[in-house]
C-alpha cells in the first residue's frame, strides 16, 4: 500500500495543478486515474465526488469574494441537478445488489461523458464564437424559457455527475455559455463552480451511503491536490491555451475511447 499511498498523493497533486491552471478536468482526470490504480468504478466515482465538493468549496470562496457568481443561475441549475442526481442514485441503488452491473453501467457512462468532455474542451472556442455571434438572434432566449432550459441543463448535468462524477466542469461551462452568451467568462466559471458544490456533495454523500467511498483514499488525494491547485492557480495563463486544450482533449478522448470500446 506504500506505493499506493504516495501514488494517490501525487495523483492529487497533478490533478490539482491542472485544475488550478485550466479550471478544467477535476473529475475527468481524477476518476480515470483512480480506475488506473485499480479502484473499482463505483468507489472511484463516489470518492471523486466528495473530493470535488471539498476542493471546489475553496474555489467558491475565492469567486464569491470577487463577486464572480450569478446566484440566480446557480439556483436554477441546482433546482434541476440535485433532484436528478438523487433519482440517478436511486437507480444505481436498485441495481446495487449486482455490483458487476453497477460497475458496467458506470464504466460505459464514464467513457461517453469523457468523449463528450474531450470534444467540449477541443471545440470550446468555436462553440463560444457561435454563441456570441448569435447572441442577439431569435435563438437567444429570455425569461421563462431561459429559466426552464437552465433547469433542464441542471437535470442532464445532475444525472451525468451522479453516474460518472464528470460533466459539471467542461460540459457545464459550455452549456452555460450557450445559454448565457453575454455572461463574462469569470462569472461563468464562478457560477459553474458554485453549482458544482451542492451537486457533488449530494451525489458524493449518496454514493457514500451505498458504500462507494474510500475515506483514506480521499485523504491522500486532498493532501496532494490542495497545494497542486494553489500552484496551478498561480501559473494560470503562463502556458498558452492553444497548447493546453488539445493535450487535455487528446488525453480525455483516449481514456473515454478505451472505457467505451
């Protein structure tokens, strides 16, 4: 276990560093790393969810201080995502007696969400350019329909996150950008992180109640990731986006492809 312990601390450090630097990739990197270490899929997802809730809470404090959170949008997203996460957990609980089935469902879902995440990261610029170009068109929504779509986005993210621990970050940010093209990027990221905390906390505690949780592992990951996030945040913007994004995309795409096929 000695190597395992050091390995998990290093994994936390690396993932924390990348998250701090890019704001992307918490779950999408951590969960596959845990699978690679031989942790079973359900435990990897459960542990990663609480890991995300704890690490992102720190992010919320910083964003709140800088007034980068749109609480109204966070509220509408949470209205959809938390109930959806609870229903997804009930579904997992219903097949819980068959551990192999649970792990197979999680593994396949994980692969698909990773492939989507890789595409979202790779084509983020194009998606954002499209959203801004058409921001004034009839496609741009307002009032009730916008709130309804925000809740619906929350439902989709909630199910994905409860199943795979992935999706809130990259996919959530892209979805928000398409819905709210006039929202400043830093507010977009702050709002997304604020939404991720209650979602990952509820989903993580749900998994923990089903026994999909390794508390020692969580401790090691946190020991590594907190300094990692701190270092990464300070280097943010030093490495050009044009280098970081494709690398991250290729890595996630490869992992996703392996899990699905």
